[in-house]
C-alpha cells in the first residue's frame, strides 16, 4: 500500500511538471539540490538508511522512464540509452542521470558502513562511486547545453564537483579532493548569497557538510591547524546529522597519532598499550576532555559523552579479544576471586572499565543539571517537560551503583585511597538522593516520611563534608563541597517548612500528625522524652509520668555449687567389723532360731 501511494504521488508530481513544462519555453530548469534533499529526507537518509534511499531511486527512475516512454528494453536485450541535448524535450529527462548518480552514491555509502567488518567491500564501494561520477558527468554535459538556464548549469557543476570530491576523498587523493570540494563550496556559497532565505539555508547546509571534509583533506596534506578546526566544528555541531560525520573524521585523524601513545599510568602502575583500538580510544579521550572544557553547550557536551562511551565499549571488546587466553581474566569474568598481581592487559581492562564508569557518572550528573532546571519549584520555561523528583532519584541510583562498582575492579582492590574517595562520593550522592526522595514524599503530603528523609539527607551531608576535608587529591572537591553546603542549608529550611505545612494540613483537614495534634499514647512520659507530642493530661493530676510501683525486672538466679570432692575421698575398710557382727549374730540364735523356723515357715522358699 505504501508503494502504491508513493506511485500515485510521484505520477501526480510528474504530471504537474509536464503541464508546467508545456507552458514554458524550451529553456529547462531543475533545482538539483532541492530535489535530492527532499528525496533524501523523505526516504531514509534522515535516519542514515542508505539502502532504503537506493531502492527509492530505482523506483523513481523506472517511473520517470515509463512516463516519458524512454525505456531501455527491446525484444531480446537491454540497450542503455544516454541522455543527450538532442533528445531533451522535457525537464524530467534531467532527473534520469541525477537519480542514477544518487543511486550509485547511496549504494557506495551503504558499502562504506559495511566495510568496517568486511574490508573487501571497500573495492565495491569505489566502483559504485566511479559509476556515480559517470552519471554526474552525463548530467553536466546535458545541462551545459543551451536548453538549460544558468541556475541549472551552476547546480550541475556544483553537484558534479561534489560527487568527484567524494570519490577522491574515499580514494585518499587529498589534493584532488580538496580542489573539487573547494569548487563545489564556492558555487554553493555564491548561489546562497543571491537566493531567498529558505533556499539560502539549504545551500548553506551543503556548505557546512563540505567544510569538515575539506579540513580533513587539509590535515592530510600537512595543515596541523585543521585538527583544531575539526574539533571546533564538532563542538558547535551538537547532535545534528553533521556530528556523526565529524566524529568519523576525527577518529580517522587520530588513527595517525596512535603510535605516539605506547603506555598509560593509573594508580601508580604503568602498563604498555599494545591494542590499536585502545590507543585510539585513549587519544580520543584526551581530546574529548579538552572539548568538554571548552564548550558550555549542554547538548554538545552530552553528545561528546555519548561518543566517548561508544568508543570505550569498542575498546573493551578489543581488550576482551586480546585476553582470550588469560585464565585469570576468564575466572574474574565468571565472578571468581582473583589473588595476586594480574597481567598488564587485565589491568588495562580494569582501567577502561574505570573510565567507562566515571564517564557514565559525569554524563548522568550533566543530565541531572538539565533536569533540575525544569523542576516545578524552579519555574521551567513554557513548552519544557516538567521534571519529577523521581527522575532525579533514578539517576542518583545509577551514579551510586557505578561508584560502588569501582573498588571491586581487579588490580585496585587493595587501594585504600581509591576506596576512601569513592566511599565519600557515595555518601555525598546518597544525600542528594535522600533529598529528592523527601521532595517526592512532600508532594504527596506524607510529612513523617518527609522529615525522616530530610534528616537522613542532613546526616549524609555532614558525613560527606567531614570526609571531603580529609581528601586532598580528589578531583573537583571544592565544587562538591560547595554543592553539599548549599544542600545542607536547603534541607534545614525544608524541615521547618515541612513542619509548618503539617500543622496547617492538620488544622484544616483534621488530620492527626505527630507535630501538633493531641494523640493518645499509653507510654509513660519518661519513655518518650525525645518526642514532642501535645497531650492535655500532661498538666493535670492524671498525668502518666512513670510507672509506680515499678515493673518487675528479671535478674539472674543465685549460682549453684556442687560438692564434687566426695568422689575422690578413699574411706577406710570395714571388713573386720562386718565379720565380727556376722559371727555374733549366728551364735545368739541357736534354739530360738530353730523354733521360729518351724512355727512360722521359715524354711519355705
């Protein structure tokens, strides 16, 4: 359905062009840059989808040929027909070589993005760009005839120069590319100065796209100042489509400087850097830090942070590939404990992880800075999305988690200075997190929870300030201390405001709170001296001050003693006394014993 709708729209536009051409003279005109820019924005290049744009160019070429009845197909073969000034009877003929060149160029850019993983596709890319130059040359030859106006001739010359510059640029013929780009830029600048504001912006945009490539060519020719110009362009670009092109050019520029970086020092240990991708990332990191210090645009800084994180992930992947045979590294990735000194590459991987975590923290802090401006209490501008305190709490949770992961990196587990610095930072960010949690509870009028969270934030502030006084080598200590002191002052004010609001709410809505409303508490006064509760019975004779008589309290029993000495006492023998007793008993019972036994049955058993 989408293709049918596109076909109907295209046919209607072609019909309108045909009617317009019939009303004009034999002088034809075509706005090349406007035509291709509209097509690119509507069919994929807004999102960098070159394959979609290439397919669109093929469909448009087929429809134009059909509407002009200028098909290449014969009965048995396909014979290509070139556009010449003799057959130019309609302005739509000029679209055929133009979109053929665009199709080849889009295919070349698609192959360029795929050549990072498949180097063989680079040769195919150059072949497509040469074909694009051939079609651009055909368009230029037709437009140079007397059947086209001056504007069409200038646009065809600029487009041909731009296509040739792209081919020379990808072929690394820097001087020739510089010459072609200069020609295209000059034509577009002159045309921009003579047109309306809308068209002037369009041509100026093409000039801005050409300028980074020109500076990169100048750098490769030998101009050392070109790198600084590219960095300035990247800072000013923000997050527009030009930023990705500038990032690629800067990465290619820094690849030639990687040989100067052979080792890196971190936490007192110096390790060599042998992986090329890691060298490139560390150089980019240095330049990016310089760019961050020189720019104040928040969008540009966020874009630079995102670029650093992407490159850091690629560098970590390269290090993982280099550590495939390291058994200690494999054990650490599985969560096993690592003992002893780790290898240099393993330590370098920990350093990359440290850079990734700290960069993420800085990026999130910058996001928090932008969100704070849109809090309801700061009166955000119209059209801006109002920030909720929960959004800030989530970002502080991520920051705290990233900081807590740093002391567990392999190679720095036993570094007390790093651990103490991270611990103090975590306490400081916990203070901010508790503060914004309290703000969210305050919006819900949960005053008890709000006061408790404010008190927790205040305690964390005081603990963090004490910790920062002991740190001398930590970075950005003064800025953090000043922000914590400001937060501490805000918390003190908020606590009093919270108590006042709770009293007002309780008096208007009849809600019982712990600040002003009488409550019934069965505990004696001596057990709740630290709690302020309005109680009417406290000043009467029925005041429950203490328990009387006092409650029984369990006490330990008296100890038990056992006499164990008797088990070790040896008593004298009594055998001599036992024999004399037995003999006397047997002697005294002769006749009497016999009579007793006979009368009472003593002999029965």
